[in-house]
């Protein structure tokens, strides 16, 4: 439990490889995660080949971890394997829809995060790449994902070659609601975000981006409405193309 409190994302890796036995052991642990109906509606694509990583890189906006990590994991929603089993056993599956996309997404993230916790426990460093759902169409092509399989989360894994400081979190009182949801008064927001806003790195972030507040760096620079709407379109179209 204490090691969980010490964790941090690692983006720089040693060139040392990860033994296949260790990865298999971690994946076996990850597959003990809870899974809806014990159906395991996920698949994991393991990318070790340098050429394939190079082809994945543009989909991840060339974030250096894709090519520098010894192994890249793409955790995919997979309703295909289960549907195939049903058909081969005189059962008609009905899993190509939004409900099962969401359920598969929950299953997939549970296995991904369990894998990450297990990997960090063994001294490995991990980084999630959110770019997977920005450019799912490109990842479908590179990883040759068939119908009813959808890339949801990418995790780069390697032996740490950095020890960055931990980044802040909101205080627990910002997150936890006793019994029912308690909405935030303006003074609560001021109090709960005060520490984050006080950090020198965030002051620097505001200055570098020529903004007035930290929130504007998020809305106007990092995660804009325009980008999100364009990515939503690709996401939706790829979901349909993959049969959901
Ligand atoms: C869904 C998701 C997507 C993420 N995408 C990226 C990414 O594309 N690039 C990156 O460097 N870090 C990415 N991260 C890592 C976060 O930036 C990191 O977890 C966060 O800043 C908190 O830092 P910590 O994990 O060290 O506590 C992602 C994390 C999550 C959960």
C-alpha cells in the first residue's frame, strides 16, 4: 500500500530489455482483475519490434516513450473472441453496440491498471499514453485490429532511467463525498485548487503559455474544445468501423 503512495509516472527507460518470463507473470497477475461476467472482454497487443514501434509513433504524436521503451502494450476492448466462441457454440452474440463498448472499456482498463500496479511493484516504470483514443484509426491499422476490437489504452514499460519528483494531487476532501454528492461553492474551489495554483512549476506553465490562469492553460492550450470535438469524430467513426 505504501508503495502505491510513492508511485509516479516514468517516461525515461534504460535500454535494458524486460525478460519475457517477467512480462508473462505480470500479465497473468493482471488477468486476475475483476472482469464482467468473467468474459475477459479485452486483448493485449505487446509491441517489442523496433520497426512496429516506429510505425506506432505518429499515432502517439511521436512521444519519445513509444520508441525508447523496450515494450509497448496496447490494451484493447475485445468482443470478437467471445462472439466467435458464441457462434461456434450455437449461440447468437449481441455485443457490437455502445453498451458493450463501455463494458469492454471498463474491463480493459481494469486489466491495464492491474498490470501497471504489478509492474511497478516489480520495479518497472510505466507511462499511459492518452493518444490512443486521439488516433484510434491509425492504431487499428498498425496493429491490424479486426472488427469488435478497439484500442483503448497504451502503456509504455521499462526499467526506470529517471526518478522524477511526485506531482501534486487534490486533497482527499476534494474527491470524497459523504453519503451524497456535495456540490462545490466558489470558496471550496478556491481552497481545493489553492495548493496546485501555488506551485512554482504551474506559475512557470502559465507564463510560458502567455496565460492568466492555470485553468486557461488547460482549456486554451492543452485540451481545447476544438481538438476534443475533432477527436470525438474520429473516435465515433472508428467505433462504428470496428463494429460497435
Ligand atoms: C488515460 C491517461 C492518459 C495519459 N496520457 C499521457 C500521455 O499521452 N503522455 C504522457 O507523458 N503522460 C500521460 N499520462 C500520464 C499522466 O500525465 C500522469 O499520470 C499524471 O500527470 C500524474 O502523474 P503521476 O502518474 O506521476 O502521478 C496519462 C495518464 C492517463 C491515466
